[in-house]
C-alpha cells in the first residue's frame, strides 16, 4: 500500500518539518515500517536536509503549476494525506489552498482515500469557502488541530467525518544530539535569552504573475504582494520589532535571538537587526541553516518568546516558555485561546500603538513569568494528549477500511 503526503514541503519551514516528521512517525507506528511513503516537495534538496530517502520513502519534486504532477501522484497511491497545517485558509495565497483541494478532488474522482491530518481553517474568500465546502465534503475524513477550526468548517457546511485533535508538532521529539548546541554556539544565552520569531506579514498573499522583479519572486510564476504602502508597513513593523529588542536589552539586559522559522524570514530578521541600536546583542537563527531539532532546543531555551509564527509557539510549549503573540490571522489567536491565555498576550498586527503594547506586555511576562507558566504546563499536557489521538484515529480509520495495521 502506498501513501502520498501532500503539504508545504521544501521551503525550509521549521513548523512544516516538525509536523511532517511527527506524521511519518505516526504512520509507521500504525502501519509498520515497511509502508511506502511519497513526499512531494517544492525543493528536493531542501527536503533531503531533514528526510532521508529509503526504499520505502521517496521525495519527489513537483512543478510550480502543480495540477498535472499532483494528478499523476494521486493516481499512483492508495491513500492521500493532507499534512499541511494551514490547509483550509488562503492567508498565504490562493494557490496553496487550491493545491490541497486539487489533491482532494483527484483522490475523490479516482476513488482513493483522502485524510486531512490535524489541519486548520481560517479566513477564506467567498469563492474559496465554496471550494473548501465542496472538496472537504468529498474527503474521507478530516481531523483538525483546534476546536475553532472544526467549528468553522461546520459553519461553512462541511459534513465529512470530523475529529478534533492537536497539531502533530506537539509530539515532535528533537534529536538529542543537538541538545547542547546553543550554549556552545552562544555562551551569553546562559544569562537568559529572549527570542523574536519574526515574519514580514505584508508580503502576503503570493499572487500569480507572468513576470516581475526578481527580489519579489517567491517561485516563478508566483510573486509576493508589493506596493509602496506594503513596503512602508513592512519597514514600520521591522522598526517596532527592533525597538522591542532594544527595550529588552537595555531594561532587562537580555540577549536577543532573531528567529526565522522559514527561509523567507531570514531577510526580514536582518532588516530588524539593522534597525537596532544594539545589534551586537542580537543573533539571527534561521531555518536554512538550522534544522527543526536545533530550532526546537533554541525555542525551549528562551525566557520569553515573542512570535508571529504559530509553530514557534507550539514547539516552545514543552518548556512552558512565556509567549507573546503578534498575529495577523486566526492561528495564533486560536492557539492562545486553547492554551488558556485568552487575548491578554495576543496583539493584533494592525493594532494602533502596536510597538508600545508589545513592550508593555513583554515587560510584564519577563517580570512575572509565574503568571502564565502553570497555565502553559497544563495546556502542554492537554495538547500532547490530543496530539497522540492522531495516531489512534489514523489506526481506526485504516482498520475500518480493511488495511492491515501494526499490533
């Protein structure tokens, strides 16, 4: 039996890497180690940095215009699993959403099983809402990583079998060989480190263009959104984050880790550092150079995390790192609600006085970490138990359809 794992692979995205590795472990625990797996990827070389090919695991590239390649791959497999966390949303671009829906469509037309694995739902246009409802209702089963995502899908009219679990990255186990790398690389972290997981939210969504400036090209024919207003907003965001970093350095004497959870974030991290008054007290740690194990140990070594990236919040939770979220969509807001933090430490990206609010809330968490650590410890246990349900549900799903499963 052959399983196809459709997701956002090959973009040096730490969250996608941790998700995929955890999902592969879940599958092998249920089916046994000899199941044949295929991972389509945007960039084969990037994916091979963290996945080793074997006779039973293939990493195959697909064309940017994905319709033909996805159709062929679905035809070659018995089960399609949608492994992208941000599955049913168009925040990044219509084309990623359409890629996951096209895979679902092909599976249905060809009579193949299709499972959406611990996915999320968020803002979509009216057209995309109709497409999600149409294709999700022809998906064999959907598990969501939050109750809010399940509620949203139901609100849109999705009636496929649906279960609520948690993101597989909650059960991600980093390689212990990397456990001490941070102290060796940067001894100053022994005095307490604050991390800023940064993202330029103003370059999204990606749009389809036949040509454009090279610096705006995501992967031809897809280009980042750009305009003078967007550039100014991105510069203002970089300045607010630089001011936050300087505030933490000067008032609390903490070094700053500027964290790029995806390769696209590395350039923005450099812009933030260039605007700082104390750039020598900050270092950049970006996913093209560091794998998910590196990044997870980094995140769990922090005294405070300020994040615009969902999986930075997820991967830091095992160490109960206090976190302050700067969000532009539902993912981080929903995560904080599920962790029991509510909106106290969530800041809307478009909030007036954003920079001052971030400084005030960051100071509160640095001086009173005990306010949130018990909540985070309880939330981690709950999320981990829910993440383990993914494996149980997968086993029941396959058994119900006549597949052999491991004892």
